[in-house]
């Protein structure tokens, strides 16, 4: 074997080893090659709770007084948040984000339902919800219930809230996360308050593609 041939074989062997290392690293990372049919381990921007098998549900009334449960929205991806209409920042910002998500989804927005559940039903009457929630998007639904129904809904989604009356003023603390429920009624993603509309829309698209 000539020195040139030996050198060529060495170069080929090194390149082959380097390629193998790169493919291994790529395949074991979160970015699996799409043409191999793989799916990234971290599919969502939000927290993936699929494996936690949440048995989340609710039985609450909409602004017309009709009792609604989660099963009413099968066939659509649901964006659910808890809040109250007197909220100065988190709630209106969240509902505005939901509206932006629908805008980003285009035609797919018809397969998405945003739901706002009040944790302050004493002040958030059906009339108040009817005037407040659709201001962000006419398709949005506001729900309310008795204190017991509200407690059950909040616990079902592993959320929390507290209404405090202090010196004649009502203060409300509540979980600011968004709960993303797939078309089969399974809670799949919990997103933080500060997640962008673009990231939330991307997560919704993943669920819509899964069907």
C-alpha cells in the first residue's frame, strides 16, 4: 500500500467516525431527524403534563346560564385560564394573548376554544362575564359557578386561588398559568403567564396536528 493510499484510508476512517459521532449526538438530543419520523423529546414550549394523566374537568355555567363541562368542547383544543374581571393585569393580558394566538393560527383558530373561569363569582355575575370576556374575542367563553363548583374546578387543574377582604377592599390571588387541553379532553400542557403568544400558538399547533 502506498503512503498516499494509507493516508486516504485514514482520512476516510476519521471522517466516518466523525459522522457517526455527529449522528449519535443528534439522534440522542431533543432534535431528532424529522425525515426519520422522530419527534423531539421536548415537544412543547410549556410544561408537558401528558404523562401525569390529569383527570381535570369542571361543571360551571356560561353567561346564558347553561351548564358546561369539559366534554362539551371535545374536538377542539381548549385554552383555559382562571381569573376575575377586576384583575388589573394578569387576566386581561392573558385573554389578549389568547386572542393573538387565534390570529396567529389563522384558519386553525376555528378548532380552538378559549375559556375564562372566574374565581370571584360573588362579583363576576353572568352579566359581568357577558360584558367582559367577549371583548377580547367574540368566541371566548366565560364560566362561573358556586363557591363549591369553583373550588372543584380549580383543584381539578392543580391550581389555587384566594379571595381576601381587607379594609373594605377585595384582593384576589390566583394561579396565572394557562391550561392547554387537547381535542380528546386531556390536559396536555401548562404554560406560564409570561409565555409568548407565538410559543403558545406553536404548542397548540402540535396538538392540532396530532388530532
